[in-house]
C-alpha cells in the first residue's frame, strides 16, 4: 500500500471508530497490507483485496480472551 492509500484508509478508520489516535504503518516486506495501531498499541492489519478489477480493504483484529477481563 502506498502512502496515499494508507492515508485514505487511516482517515476512514478514524472517522468510523471516532478515534484520531488510529494510525496505519506500512509493512517492510508486505506491500499489500499495513499494520493498524491505536497510539503505540498494535491492534490489527489492513489487507488490500484486488479481485475482478475491484479494490477493497479488509481489517482484521484479533481479540485475546485475556483482553476481555
């Protein structure tokens, strides 16, 4: 994902979750995804999905059982 894509997806996530602390960071070896952080805490990944000429983004977040306590 290039910088303009990262900025667009980051802006979308900030608006959707009403949280200005969300930031996306490019991954060094993977060009089709970015790491998602709230502040300094890693919370998930955004993957680019190019299928049948359409472009979409998938956000994946793991929730550990210890996080629920």
